[in-house]
C-alpha cells in the first residue's frame, strides 16, 4: 500500500467489475467522473494472465510470473482454468490436449493434482485469480465493494454457479453475473450514445458468444444469444500445436513438450496477425527444428472452428428475427478477434466490416464496472440491461425425452410452473432431473441437477398435485421450489448438482480460506518474490558466463556481493527483504546490462542484411526496444 | 391475473405492431425491472417478461387472445381436417427423405412452400380474429403449430448441414 492515498477515504467501498477470462483477466472501476478505468499494475499492465502456479511449500503465484513458470512446471501451473469450470471429471473437454495431472477420472468436478496442495478444483484455482484481482483493486481503491463478474453468455447453469462459488471463495460479494457480450455492448453503447441493433461477436481464449441486442435510449435489450462454451483461441493453439509436435517428432509428448508446443503455437499465431509468413526455430529439451508456416496454412487449420461460429451467428440472427442487412453494427470482443481470418469471416457472415474502435481486451471489464456502479446505486446513467436465458431448460420425462420448461432466449428473470403427480399409492417422494440444452434426449443435454421432493402427504396414486416452480434470476441461475397443491404444503427440495461442488463443500472451503486469511497474502508475496529472485539470479549467472569480459573488477565485486545477499534472503522468509535485495542486484548489474545490449545489437547488424535480422528477431521479445536502439 | 395485453397496455388484437410492442416492453421494464427501480419487485419483472414473450410469438399471442376473449382452448390446439393432416404427413415424409439424401436444395424448396402455407394461415387467422370467428381461429392456430414444427426441423437440418 502506498503512502500517498489518492482516493478519498470517506468515499467508502468502491464497486468493481471483473472480466474473468480464459487467457487474461482484469478488474475495472468507475471513477468519480463516471468513466470506467481498468486497474493496472506498477508496470502499467492491466491484463493479468489467468494462470496459477502452485509450489511445494503450499504457496502460490498468480499472473505474469505464474505464466513464465508454466513451461518449467507444466503440471503445477494451471492455465485456462475457465475451460474446466462446472465440468465433470469425465467430460471430454477436460481430456483435450493439456499437461495436467488429474486426481480422478470420474466425479462431478475436475480435480488437478498440484504441488503442495494435493488436489485443487477449478473453483479454487479461479478463486486465486479473483483474489489477485481483488488485491489489485484494494491497492488502488482502498476498500472494494461488491463485484460484477462477467461470464460467457453461453455458460450453462453449472458453469455460472461455479463462477459464483469462486467469487465467494475469494471473499467477493457478487452483485451480478453479467454476460460478456452484454457488458461489451454496455461499454460501447454508453460511450458512443448510439441507438440501433447490434451484434456482439465475442471469441475469447476458450469460449465463443454471439449476441444480438437492441440499444434504445439507455435500455440494452438482448434479443438472442448463442455460442459455444468450448471454442476459442485455445483451439487454434491446439490445432497449431499438433503441427509443432509433429515437426518435433513428438508422437506422445511429455507435459513439458505439450506446454512448450502450446506456448509456441500461441506466439506464432500472434506473429501471423502482422506477418504473412513466420519462420522460427522450434527448440525444446535439446530437440531443434526449423519451422515455417504461412497465414494461409493457419487459416486452413482454423477454418472448421470459424464454421462453427458461423452456424451460431445465423441461429442467433434467426432467433432474434433480425436480418444481417438491418444491423447497425458488429462489435468484436475477445483477443481471438485479432486474427485476420476471424475478422474476414465476421465481415463475410454479416455482410459488413466490424466496428474498429473497440478494444477487444478491455471492453468487457469496462462494461462490468459500469454495471457494478449502477447496481451499487451510484448510477449516473439511466441505463438498464435486459438479458436472456442462453440455453433451454427442461426436465427429463418418461423415456428420457426432454420436456422443455423455458426455451432459450427467454428474457430473464423468468419463471415457469409445471404440475406433476405421483405414480404409486402412498408415494411421499419425487425426483426431478433438470437438464439444459437444445437436444431432444436428456442424455444429449447438460445434466444440471436432480431435485428430490420430500414430504408429500400419502395419497392414492395420481391424486397429489405437485407444482414445481422453476425460476431463473437475473444472474441466469436456476432455483426450484415445489408445492403440493391439494394441501398447499411447501415441499422440501433437496438439490444434488450433477456437476460442481455441493454447498457443504463450498462452506468448508470458505472456512478454510477464512482461517488461512492474512498469512496467505504474506505467503503469496514471498512466493512471488522468490520466483523473481530465482529468475534474476539465473539471468545474472548466465550473463556473467556469456559476457563476463564486459564487467569491470569493481563491478564484479559489487555484483557478487549482491548475488550472495540475494541468495541469503531467498532462504529467509521476509518478502520485503527479498524485494529490496532483488533491487540491489538489478542496480549492481544495470550498466553491465546496457553494455550487453549494445554488443548484441552490433552482433546482429554485422554482416547481415536487414531482412535476415527481421527474421531472426521476429518472435523475440523486446524487439521494439532493439529497433529503437538501432 | 391480468392478461398479457393488459400487462403491456396494448389493445387485445392479433395483428399487433410488434416493433411498437417491443418498444413498449422496454419502456415498462424501466418501471418493472428491479435493477431500474428499487421499489420494483422480482414478480413484476417476471410477469412483464412472460407477457412480452407471449405476445411476441404468433402462436402464443393467438392463444392469449382466445383466453382474453373467454374462449376455452380445451388443451392444445389441433387441426383434425383429414385433408390437412394428409398433406402435412406427406410434407414431413418428403422432408425426411431429403434429409436422409442430404439434399439441402430440396429441403429449402419444401421450407419455402411451408412458409407460404404458414403465412396464408396467419392471414386467415388474423381475419378470423377480426370477425370474432373463434372456431376458425382455433383451426388455424392448430395449422400454425404444425407448420412451426416443420420449420423448426428445417432449422435443425440446416445446422447439421452447416457443421458437416
């Protein structure tokens, strides 16, 4: 916490908006002037990689440092955890390319085996990301109030519930679960003050949403939504990673190779946004292989994925009863919409160029912050969001057929009642299987929960009239109540969720988190500083080995002393001491680093034409800096 | 319980201006949605949403209008005219064949034909409601339901085809 507190402490807790993304997450708030502002770290970076690294000493690291550790600790570093939210262990989605150790092959929830913790669930991993965002917000704002957390519009009930559970675990009060495309439209619409019918095409790291909505003087009415909660940039990476593993001759890749291939694929995908061809050298664990790919090759790889988004787009337009020609604009959201083939596909599908003045990474969090501000009561805008149920809700009837209770795209909040009866004399209990999805058979839909009704007064078969009420709240979450109509008795409903954690487990986790409390924050800072120390020590040793001749004797003494002091601090338990020693070492090596940079650039320029330099540095980090100097 | 027409404050007729209905729904949401007005109840918002949904759709609007006029539906509307049922059966058979043969062109031709039938029945329904001829209205509601199901199946086939 800085000594200079910019915010007025009497202002009280500030509501926040959180975009909990597959790849990156971020937190935003609304300033006293009414503008949404994304919170950045001390380096001015707003995106927090949604990566959690677990260490043997029970500590953990979240964000950019965790991301760096993923290659060396692929099994203990959970990347893209959002894809596992609300899913069962045997779900095919959890078995796709990835380096993880799973604790069990069956059960209602995925469990990762990680260092120091034994097993963790996706809810706990997500809670760590949310906690990190909450900490950032507290550093910036002092006190944090309630939070609006965004979810893909196409998330089903189990995935929404899991997200809410994660927020509770992170100690956040959830004001609302807001659909990502709606959040984006809110931020865009309020900024441009434009009315009309818009489509939001949101292709993120792991999920795809398409939403058709009408903006009418501050009312944002969602007309339809569609998508695929298992489709995103990760799938592009996987397709490309398969090619990379093939090139490296890895038919049965180790976790480390898998992580390397996925990371390399992502880097190449990014490079292909600006270049027609990428030539690079794949190199991992002693295997080296040149690799060239053109944008056309890549476009062909991802074409099947884009076709899937096209089908969802057409269905959303149809459900909204809107033609592509009558649209006033197409808003692109999500990092994956930077891929040129995606933009071209969207332009073709909707017959118009998408709007270019939206930051696809920030707009969702901005919208969430605006909504949080409104719900917390300090609204300066006369704005209202009207959203819909993304997937039909139904119950399993005789023969395994789904009886639809609330169809998709029903405006929420909504409610429907259904009357059931007993089929045996003196029957006092009744079980209902609730499913979500568009398919005709229950086995093809997502099983949400089994609701058991008890305490029905004993009567002859067929006499009891059980009225079961299904309500969906503004978060898109389902609640079930039941009443016996002849007696008017309210029935007890026991819920057994098909996926995710039951209430008792969440309560236990909450208690544990509460007990751990403060010491967790200390532990986390220490873990982060240790990781940073290890990185700095390694880099310094390597630099000295390579370019030791560039150091004066006096400098060398200082560097060695700083190294020793840092190693001592690394063995200790104070993250503050560790941080200051890291700074000490960086200070001691500062001029040496400058000389190394000069040498590297001279080396690159010698005897090579500019094109060759471009090629060798294309994927290198710090490319811009190197150019500035030359 | 007020009728959906009363909740939305629109005239109880079949040929509603749907764009105006939608606008009205948004205006009323400013009063009924708990996010907009602290005093609003969840129930009011749920009722408004249900009423809007009922009036937006031809079939459910027709049912709501019959009910508002005190005409009992007597369960789900059915069209029992043998000639009509025979025609629908043949259409569905043709659709099934086209689906199996993966002949999307044929599917689309059938869809266009049925859409024509749908529009014709809807026109007849509008006239029946206008002249309060509720027996005829029920017949045409029954027809709309069959045509609707047929067109839903066309959607499914189209989606299958797109993803294949």
